C-alpha cells in the first residue's frame, strides 16, 4: 500500500525508540521506513518496524532513497553526547529532524519547541518557555512558564522545572528531580534522580540529594 506520508528513519531500536514509534504513529504524519541499529539482525521487527541496517546506510537513505527525515531514537542515561553526535551526523548529511510531540503532551501555544525535540506523554511545557534542539522532555516531565532549556538536554520522566529556570546544553535532569523557581543550571550538568535543586549549579557539575549537592 503506498501512502502519501513522508518517510522517516529511526536511529536506535531500544526502549526510547519504542516510545518514539508510538508517538510517530499517533501523529499520522510520517511513515516509518525502518530502524538503524547495529545491535540487531537486519529484518528483525521492533514494534513492527524492520531493522534495515546500520548508520553507514544514512547517506544512501538520504541521497538515493530520498528519505529526508530522521529521528534520534537513542535515549540517554546521564550522558547526552551520543545523542548530540547522532543529531549532528544526520544534520550534516542533510536530514530534517522533526520535533515529535505525543498527543497527550500539554504544550502552550506561546512556548517555542526546536528541531528534533521529543515531548513524551503527559509532559507539560508552559507559556513562554523555550526548548532547544534534540532535547527530550520525557514522560510526565513538567517545564513551567518562562523556562529556557538548551539543546541536547534530557529532562527525565517526572522531573519538574518550576518557573523561570534555565538548563544549559547537554545537561541531564534525572527522574523525578525538582528544580525550584528561577534556578540556573549550567551546561553538561548531571542532576541525580529525586534531587531537589535550590541553588544555581555550575557547568559540568554532578549533584544529587535533597537539597542537591
Ligand atoms: O551510534 C548508534 C548507536 N549507539 C547505540 N547508532 C544507532 N543507530 N544506534 C545506536 N545504539 C543503539 O541504541 C543500541 O544498539 C541500542 O539498541 C539502542 C539503545 O537502546 P537501549 O534500550 O539501551 O536504551 P535507549 O537509548 O533506547 O533508552 C535509554 O534512554 C531512555 C531515555 C534507556 O535508559 C531508557 O530506559 C530511557 N527511557
């Protein structure tokens, strides 16, 4: 059956990819052409999507197959550098990386969502907030009003940013962490799961606990 939907390729076939496959399907805009992941045999199906090979296929997929959309289906646990590298790789080839928003995410009309951002089910982005490229706002995470979240950031499930917070690029806010109003978190910071952050955090810090230290 041919469809007039645009095709999209997914890099990675693990848990994060399964979540994204559901979001893509619910949006009804893209037809998933396949998964690239060296871990799996070609032809294996993941959530009904065939593994078609490894990342070395990307140039041909773009040039020959004319598939121009890519999805970074690799998630992150603390370190976002692989996601950043994959995003930069596909952008360098020429791919678009659509932002993917679950239909049950709550996204204010006055917030700005950048290319490649992924908003999972029950996530909330409130008025006047900005979300940078290739950033994950994971399941049930809350970004309150007037926040600025940089690119290649991962806001893990259930984490909460109160109003007017800033998160620098590459940072990782662990599951269920709470950031109180107006806090500035630097670049490449790791906040441990369940932490409560009540002071600004410098670049490259790793903090955890209540209050986070
Ligand atoms: O360079 C790569 C690459 N590196 C790892 N290119 C491609 N195309 N795929 C790559 N992968 C693949 O990503 C691995 O072979 C593996 O199959 C997949 C990662 O799957 P995993 O199940 O290990 O984690 P995940 O990235 O899907 O999800 C993590 O992050 C999420 C946000 C987990 O920690 C999840 O629990 C979490 N929710």
